[in-house]
C-alpha cells in the first residue's frame, strides 16, 4: 500500500476551513489522504461578520468555531501557529512557535511535510503608507480587533451616559473607506446606539449622540456595485444620519482626527480603516513564489501558483487573472467558497494522477446590508448577463444565504438549523 497523500492547508478562513472540512470527510475518513489545517488562531469566525461583532449586533462567542473540535469531527488535524516559511525543494513548511499572553512559548517551532500545499491565509489591511493608521485606527481584520473596537464603543457609551450635567454627549466615529465593510459598519453602529439607549442608558439621545462620517477617496461609494445602486445606498445612509464624504482621501490619522488631502479635518473619537486590503508581507518572499503589487500570490487558471504546481492559493491572498477582465477575482466570501469547492475536486484528480481543470468564477452579484434598516444590491442574471437591483426582504434573504452556505459546508443541515434557532433566541445587541 502507498502512503496517504499529505495535504496541508494554511489558513482557516472561509475557504481554507471549508476545504479542510470537506476534504477530511472525503479523503481523510477513508485513509486516502492526511489533512492538516494550520492557523495562528484557535477559533474561526466568518470574516464578513466582523462589522457586526464590532457594532455589537453579533456575539463573537456564539459564532466562533473551535478548530480542534472541527478537526475531531471531520477527520483532519489542526496545527496552531503562523506560517513562517516554505521550502519548496524539500516540500516542507515551517510553523512559527506559539506564545501565550505573557510571551511564554507554548508550542515550539515545527516542520510539516506536504505533497499538496494550499495557502489560504487571507488578507491584511492596506494602509497605503498613511501615517497614524496602525497607531490610531481599528482595521477590523480579525475577530480580536473587532472585539476590541466593540469594548471601546460600549465604554464610550457608558461614560457618556454618566457625564456631568450640561456636558454635551457625542461619540464621533470616522470610517475611512466606503466599500462593503465601511458601509455595513456605519449602518450597524447606528442601530447599536438606538438599541443601547433602551437598555438603561437613558441619558443618551441615540439620534444626536453618535456622529458617523464615512470617508471615501473615490467620487462615489461601493465601486464594485453599479452607480444607480451606490446612489441608493448613499441616500439610505444619509437618511440614517451618516455623513457621506466622497473624494476625500485620508492622508493622516491622529489620536483625535482624520486629515484629508483637501485640507479638511474630521474629528474622531474612534477611527476605522476600511480602505483596502493586501496580502501579508510574508508572501512577498515565500521561497520565490510570484506575487503581484499587493503581495497576493499569482495563480494559474487551475489555482496552482505560477512557479510551483504543488502549491495552490485561494481566497484573498491569491490573484486569479480573469480572461477579458482588468481586475482579478474579487476578494469576497463567494469567491473563496467557489475556489474551495473547485480545489476539492482538484485534489481528487491529483491523487489519481489526472490533469486538473481550470477554475471558473461565477459572479452571483453583490449585496450590502444596512442592518435592520434595509439590504440593497445587485444579482446577476445568467441568461441575460445583466445585473438586477434587489432590495428589501428578498435582498436580506439572499444576503443571509451566503453565510448559511458557509455553515452548511462546515456543519451540514442540522448544524444550520440549530444555529438559526440560536440566533433567534439571542439578544439583538451584545452589551459587554
């Protein structure tokens, strides 16, 4: 008997965890392959939910998934640690040591061998060299960062509730970047303060307390959506009291303000950076693998990296060229989900020694949630090739379905049903 095929997946985000789960069920359970998932965190949270965690409309502990438990249930191994380096010649990766909050080493540096390596470590915030972003702004690129922002928000609300008499209570939040994350966070924050006022913070006027400014360097918000839909979202945000300022490029963030290229200054008690993403700096020097200008691994149509057929990349850390398109596949959850499904079939073909098929991305459209107020976006009509505007309850249903598809890939139908019931019974806002 030949040894099982060794598959190592680095990154437990939407695509990486779905791939590890489904590959474990298909190959690991039958002994055809050994599956190892590597991630620097111990738990998984679907990244599109981070704005809800930050605003407090979602309890981070209720939606985190323990990697060790998932590995036990789906026949793969979990290795906690960050990717440190890759040795392509020896087909090995080095996992950095893990330390606790005191800086004490818990797990030493390790080496893992692979026959197939999948890199799915996601993305980090692209600060574009703007001074003060790392020191004074929240990037919301991880569950821990979103939770820190939420705690700061709650403390600011409580502090304002017990302010001295005749002292104006106002919390000024400036969000830099008007893509989906920035827009959705602005709407969720507005909902949070209104709900908090009903939980004992009687001295806060939710209509006047929170002042949200959404800055965008482009002439309009949501560049990935048609202009007519972007205009509708802008009107909806302004109706919620959000100040939308386009053609305003941030050039510096200080402890109390955001400065823009036009010479304006926006006071900020809390600043959020949502202006763009890039691949981790680690990818730039990953044993000679090709990267683009924002550190994403360049891949072939089969999702194999251009310089090593044994290494694949998916999700935000990869750059997949699209025929006839100027932009690569967008860094979206639906893209990671499709790539994970494609790679599951590619692994079966590799183990049988058959040629791989090219990946084909299908754009199902883009939806933007404005929390409890509305959902607006576009859905693709595959027969006509045109996009159609949708909003209201139907758009909200389609928006939620993407998360349900992610849960279905991880837990199956029973898990999805239990999660839905749990969300109905939970409070609408996290109060701590």
